[in-house]
């Protein structure tokens, strides 16, 4: 049986059963793997510094694992990590080469661009397939400087997860669903005064000339509304 662990054994916590001079080897291993990692990322190009695609995500996970272990595990040879780097980079280059030249492979692995907003209205039917929520959409739109959906001509969820937003010209902006958090909290289900109201689910705007009480959205059949921003 192994000996019981002694809590707060500073020697075990800091160096275990290795000699203190091993820390010098750890420093050397870390510097060595830093150079290898930097070289690998430089060779792979600038694709990694943008929003990660599935290829970059696999690459980063693989390189991170290969780089981390040799830095401090004395039984992990650095030569093995170098081989892992070479194979990972080769696979990455091959995968991106095939993807760039084969539309079917690219669509299967990377997905495709999807319209999520058009003319101020939201295509909620695309959300489940793209694993997107209204909160995430509104957050991305706010980052793009949008206050309400009446400003948005088109918003496209790109295959890399980024949101491309194209806005109307100032003189073309129309009434739309406000997406600022405090405004969204003012949602109602009973239309008690005339005016323009936006559906909280899809952004469809309807003008009510009289009190109508409970009203379903003509576009998505939901019942929550908020006053549209003019």
C-alpha cells in the first residue's frame, strides 16, 4: 500500500521526489516548446488569430496538449512532441487544402452562412439548427452598434460563428424591435393603447389603432410585444 498523503507537505507540493535542479530542465523544456509552438503557428498562417473554425479548434487543442506535457513531465520526451507537431500541422494543411477546393467537404465540416435577420425580422426557424439564442443574437447586434431591428437590413451568421451585420441607410431605417436589455424588459401581452408594437420573438412590427387586448403575432404566433422604436 502507498503511504498516506501528508497535507501541506511543501516539499511534495513544490518538487515531489525530484531534485530541485530539475526545475532548470522544466525551464528549458518550456522555452523549447514555446519556440516549437510559435514556429508551428507561424507556418500555419493567420487563420488561427481570427474566430476559430473547426480546423483551427482541432489544431489548437492538439498543439496545446502536445506542448504542455513535455514542459514539465520528465518521462515525456520532447522529440515525441515535435513529431506530434509535424503530423498535426501536416493534417491541418491537408484538411484546409481539401476543404478550400471541395465545396461539399467544406459545407459538411464548416457549415454555411445562414440568414438570421432580414428587413428587421428574425428567422427564428434557423436558431435551433445553428445552436443560437435570441440573447446571443441581440448581444452581437449591440456590439455592432444596433439599437433596434429596424436598423438591420440583413444579418448573416457566418460559418465561423461571426455575425455579419448590414444596416439600412439612416433615411431608410424603420420601426423595429428594441434590443437594449432595459427596453426588452418592458414586454407586454395586452395591447392597451394604439401604436406600433414589435413581436419579442421575431421582431415583426404591427400597428394597432385601438386597444385589442391579447394579440398573437401574425408571423410567429407568439403573444409578447414591446413598443417598437421609431
